[in-house]
């Protein structure tokens, strides 16, 4: 039965670690045996968001922002220090069987398959863990093998697979029990461009066919652009942005780029900030305020002999960097 309300409901979620610290040297080492000094490290400092059924949400932030810690709390691997979290109506840290059967966590830098066993034997182990009926297991296994092109790999030991092949097998293994919620932590980490594209296509198709809810972290913005209409951005464990991916540029990138090809070289500094010129001054790059783009474009077409004109938004990678640079004072957009 589907959970009422949001599938993922996070309220002021916090995770604080107590970390021992001491100065270098023998004296400090001996002193710490009897009087250890501790300091608190805030990994997640009170994040709040909701995810509805069937949504695919990008969870972004620089290294150390608290993304993986949050996913571990959502999947029940870590107990939160404070706040509330419910997924599919369950409190993840209670590790209830009904919850564990309906979610999965895939970590691109962690091996969940049995290293010395063939892929098919690892699948059989997963079947036993989740107590999957034979017919249901075979149907799902064969479908995943076909969709992810694992046929020639299924009988190989996991240790003999390349990184990309192993990642495909990891994803298939994590979906054998048809989870309703997927927490994906860097699922395309270290993969080549072709394999990244194949994994993205598979995840998009799985979401369409099953209606699964997906929370995805990735440093590859192509993953986010291909799969996510909405993003949640955190930095130093704090929320910076929660809203549509398309709204990031509008909110944080105040300028657009105009690339103008002229019939003859001309000074265009009166129209905007000249970012560069090429081809003896006949190709000019301008930066103009987003709100003035239409007016500047119309004026250029009326006053200059234009061969070609292109209006470009700031690349999403640069926009994300602007969000990170904005710090904890950045505005938080409503979902």
C-alpha cells in the first residue's frame, strides 16, 4: 500500500559526530589516554525537504556537504542526532523489514556483490535475503539482465568485471526486489561517457515503468540534467536551494551570454560587458543581464549587420558553483 503524503519527509534532520582531537607528540598522546578532548563536527545541520511519489530529485553539494550522511540516515544505516525523518511511512533507523524490502541504497564507491562469486550467484543470494518467490525473481532477474545487457557477464566472477560492468551488475542486484524508493549515491562514478549514458537511460526507464521515487547524488551534472527536474542543494550540512533545476539559472546566474557574428568588426561595449572577441573582431561575446536580453538582442539586430546571434544560458556546472559560493546566506527556494 503506498504511503500517505510524501514518500520522503525530512524535518530539521541533523547528524553530529563527537571527534577526539589532540596535539601532536608523545606527551599529548599520553595525556589523551586519561583526559580525552572531544569536539563536535556537524555533518548535517538541520535539512528539511519532501519528495513525492515518482519524483526524481538531484541531491547536490560539494565533497563533505553531508549528502552521503543524509542518504545513510534515510536508508537506516545511521541514526540521526536530531530532527525527524520518515520514508514510506517508516522511521528508517528502526530497520523494519517492511521498510527494508521497499528501498535500496546504491553507492558507486562501495561493492555490494560477492567478490569471488559469479554475478548470478550473487543474485541468488539477494533472492534468499529478500525471500523472493521463484517466478517473481526469475522474471525480474531476466528483465534486468536484458535491459542492462548483462547476458555475457552473468557467469563471470565479480572480481573479473570492469568498473562499468560491475556497476551495471550492482544496480541490477539492488533492483531485484523491485524497490519503491532508490537512494543513489554517485551511481556513475568513474564510468566512461557511454556507460554513464546507458545507466542514466536505464534509471529513467525504471522510473517511468515502476513509478519509483529516486534521490540521486552525482558530481556529473549530465546525470542530474538527464534525470532530475528538481534539485536540493546543501553545503556544510545546510540547505541552500530546493526547487526546479531550471530555476537555478534564473535565481543564481544573473547574466546571459550573447555570441554575435558581425559582417564587419564593431565596438559592442555599449550593449553589454564584452567577454571576448575573435576573428578580427567580427565575433563578439557579450554578457548582459537576464532581464535585458530581449531588449539588447532587438537593439543589436536593428543597429548592427548581424550574420549570426546565439543566446546562451550559463552552463549548469557554473551555476552550481555559484550556488556553492553563495554560502549559507543563499536564499532557499520553496519546492
